[in-house]
């Protein structure tokens, strides 16, 4: 069995800037980090808000991977 090789797409920089799946994945990461940091500064929001926001952003990123994004080819 051959080992798969890791290869970036030729236009990976353009994809990273324009793809909604990338944007939403970054938003999910920010919400996940906020879930850890915010409680250190007090109970400003109800518990679990950032988990729900991160979950929503993750689902959005998965859906964005399947949706056509015509601006990617401009």
C-alpha cells in the first residue's frame, strides 16, 4: 500500500481568502477559544453560548464545502 502524499492546491492562497468553509472554520475556532477564556473573566453570558456558536459555525463550514462558490473562480 502506498502512502498518500500531502499536496496543496495551486491556488490555495486564493481559496484560503475566499472560501466560506475556511472563514467559518476560523469563526468556529474563535468561538471555541472564547468558551475557554470568557469564564475566566466572569459569567457575562449563559453557560454554553460559545459552544452553540462554535457548533453552528462548524455546521456552516461543512455545508459551505458543498455549496458552489462562483466567486472562487474569478
